[in-house]
C-alpha cells in the first residue's frame, strides 16, 4: 500500500465545506470522486488536516489517502485535476511514510482572514474578502492581537453552543498587514476551536473600530464572552498546514 | 444638466466586454440599465474611458453621463450598486465640469497583467490570473520591458488584421513585480493599440522563457511581427485612468 499526501486549493463559495455530506456537495466528495475516477475504482477515502466550514477557502488544505495502485505523483495531479471542478485543484502530491497522518501529524496551521475597507462593493475582491465600511485603527488591532498570542483558554472564542471541554490552545503568531484598502490577518496556531479564527478576527475588528479596548480582549481571554458578530466565512482561507 | 463621473469595478469573466452589444451582455448595458432603474427613466447613455475586451476586468474603468436630475453622489453609488449584478460595482461617483469627457480628457491608463507559475491549476487565482507552467527569467523580462518604455511605433504590437494608420504610442512605465509564484506586469501609457498590452506582455513572457532576446524585442519595435501567442484576456485588468 502507498500513502499519498495531497495539497489542495479550493474556492469554498459553492461548497458545503470540506466534510462529506449526504448532499455530496462537499470538497471532500469532489476529491474522492475525482480520485475514484482517476484510479478507476469505486471509492477512495481521503482524510484531511481539518474540516473547513461552508464558504471557507483553502490554499493549502492537506489530505492523505492510501492505495494499492502504482502512483506517479505528477501524473496523479494532472489527472485528478482534469476530473475536479474548476474551483478545486490538487496543487501537490507526494508519497509519504505509512505513519504520516494529515490530521494527527500536523504541527500547526496558518489561516488568513481578508477584509477590504470600502463604502461600496468591490467585485474583484468579493470571492475571498469581506467588505467593511469604515477605516480601522490597525495599530490598535496589532496591540490587541499580541494579547491573543500564546497559550490561553480560548473558551470565550468558540461558537455559541459549543461544549468542548479542553479549550486551551496556542496561538504562535498573529500578523496584521494593510495594503491600500485591504487588511489581511494571518494567524498560526497548533489547533483552533470551532469558529475561533473568525471570532478572534471579529474581536480585533471591534478593537479597530474603537468599540472594544485591550482590556476587553483580556476579558474575553479570562472567559467572558463579549457581544459582536462572528465574521463571515468567505473572508477565511486555510493557507498552510505545517508538519 | 449635471455631468457625473463614475469609477467602475468589474469582473469581466461573464461579459462580452465593456461595449454595448445587441446581446445586451456587456458591462455598459449593465451600467446603463442600473442607472435607468435608479433614475426611473428610460435610458441613460454612459461614455467610458475605453472599451475593454471580452473577459478583461477593470478595477478603475471610468465613465461619464449627463442627467437633468438632482444627484447625491453617495446615494447614487449605493442605489446603482443595488441594481447592478454582483460582478459590477460603481466604486466612486462625483460631479465633474461640463468639459470633462471620460475618453477624451484621459491623460493615461494603467493596466495590470497577472500570471502565476504553477504546473497545476490554482482556483483561488483563476479569475484574474493566467497560468504559466514554467519559471520565467524576471530580470531578462525587466530589461526587455525597458526597451518598450518611450514613444515608439507599435505597429507590430496590434492584433493581426488591424489596419490602424497612426500606431505611434507612448509607454510611460513598465514594472514587473514577482511575489512568490505570481508575476504582475504593470504598464502605464497614454493610449494603447488593440491588444497591445496583451501582446507586449506576451512578448516579455517569451523573453522570460528564453525564446526571444532583447534583440528580438527591438525587431518588433522596428515593425517586424514575431510569432507567439497573444496572452488570454482574463489576466488583464484596467487598473486606473488618469486625468
């Protein structure tokens, strides 16, 4: 048996997320169907580094699968991509040792959240950026993001209704970069709670608006949830998984 | 009568170009229909800085129109955008003096041509970038682009079959910027021949591949057309019109 690691890029707009669903409209379904077609067999199960939500994009999702077929990784990429819809592509394939696991071998993940500041829609940015209407104080957001870096109990940074017990996570880095009217939040962490990245970026946006202070960020880190909107999925991209 | 200058952003993918067509599937048609709806009148004619071809995008197309209605430019933007499809938006509107003309008052235009280097498709870049398969020699392309800057007879840089008499144009600047696997060509000029930007960038790509030399660029500037493919429309974006 051969184990293959795939790096996968996708525009999440028209998918119900990574994970396979009865509707079959997930990225996982698309990849499994394309592999099945390529290998001319009934079913290939792929295992990803992590699920991405409905509407979330990926530049570097990673998944593995095993096969008893002889695999040429270069040909595999080209062949599978022919069978995939335009919004998904395998950008890299390589043979990996048996003990590699896309999910459990992952050391950390980097996500980007992208916004643009404009009173009007921006069609060229619309696929993977979220529109915000007023300028943000980027310096204040940077100071607040520094508080999020480190190992904390992020229990107040998960989707309402989540009842996960272990909510301690480590954020390794948090960068905020502004170019003209586009602001990109780049966060790397060992693992994230459900909606954690979107909630962290949403809190920073409130800080950038002047609605919340550094003290309020600390309050959230102490476990008290503050009220603000979770940012939409379409601004979020899984950029890279580190092994 | 009031004259209004509009700045318009669009994803050209699903349009037959800027200019109105019997099919009504042009950006101009979309803008005119939206203005008609906003002003609740039968027809508003808009005049653009220049046509863009089928599939070409714009971040900063400019157009003007006249109206006898009272105009609040901020409300106009919001209202017209509600009537436009998602792929088009008016990003700015302002009152301009009567003598302003979107086409004839323009001093220069900046276009970007975007490519990415990858052996596989890249769905997140696909809308406004063109895939190239092998690395390019960016230094060689930069040297070649310097030859194109200035006032030249660009007769060999227009679409085959064009029979324009005056083919002297001025390229004010030509920048090539590489970030990871993305290369952006940015060119500013007073005016361009039909397909000139795509042909110039196509020639530079051939130089980057090592197929053509600086001497070959000079040969083209001397009026002899060399053989290479005109790059696809979807990599081209009209970035800005200067007045």
